[in-house]
C-alpha cells in the first residue's frame, strides 16, 4: 500500500491554475525529486501534500484512508514539510529541538540527547552547537536545526523544499548523508520528496525524478 497518494490536486489563484490536476503516489522506501523552473508550483505541491494550504480540488490519501479534519494533526506529525527558510523560536538550538516534545501530539515521545549527538556527529558538529542562540544562526544553520527537529520525531515522509539551498558544498553533502542515515533506519517505512533546483542533487538523492512546469507534474524526460 502506498504511504501517500495525491489525487487530481487543483489549486487556483483567481483565473490562474497553480496546480493542474496533479497526482502523485509515494511508496514506502521511495525517494522522489521534483525539479522545474521557478514559480512552476514545486513549493505549492509540497505544501499541498502537507495539507498546509487549501485545495480547490482533489484529495490526499494516507495509508489508504482519506484524511479527515480531525486526522490532520497526526498526519502532519508523520508527513513533515521543511521550508527553505524555516521558522525557529527565540532561544538556543537545544530549546528549539526540545520544543516539539511539549506538544500533545508528541507527548508519548522523549527527547533523546544521545541520538541528537549522533546526528550532530554526522554533520561534523559537537554539542556546543546546541548552545547557539537562534539569532546567531546563519541561514544554513537554521536549515540544519529544522531538519534535526524533524527527523528526531521519526516521521515517515520528509517533504524537503530546497533544504540545502543556503549551505556550502561540504555541508550539503553532510545533510544528504544525514537524510540517507535517517532513511536507512527504516527503509521499508520511510520516503522523501525533495524539491531542488540542482539537477545533480536530484540524481544523488532520488530514485525517481519528476518535473513541474506551469502546475503540471510529469516524469522528467531523458536527456
């Protein structure tokens, strides 16, 4: 059974069609990249998959079931959208990483500092990173914090919106390796949908590459 199915998604702004009957099936263990020009609808697709924006048509199916209003909170805890410019709280990195565990939806989980240090080691960072203040973080460091905040909650699907756009080549490689490590912990239960402008990155991080143009999603043509 697919993890996630998007069926004939439609999104309009006035007379302009932003998503034009977009359908996508995400299987367990699948890594998908979405490429395409600026303003083609890539970010809107991810936000729609995360149920962050209203739809004018179509529906989302999760583990074979249509998502009802009461299911949205639980759904978003398992299908996590990572924004290109993430919003963080004031305070330290550690405070930002602890915060999700104070929410009811994650009340059964416990903050695992040892697991976090292991993730940081993958990024060639030590525990001192946890003491950095939010206001002192670079754009790339903010993206790192947002990713760590997500994967520590063990979601099933990561929706990555240009999640290495503010990083140098070395840190980009480390982030890709970190996501691979998260994925490989449960490869039969997890999936990624990664929007990127970098064609080479798309080849590295995905088994299937799709292209978005003027709101239409299709397999990328071979070059």
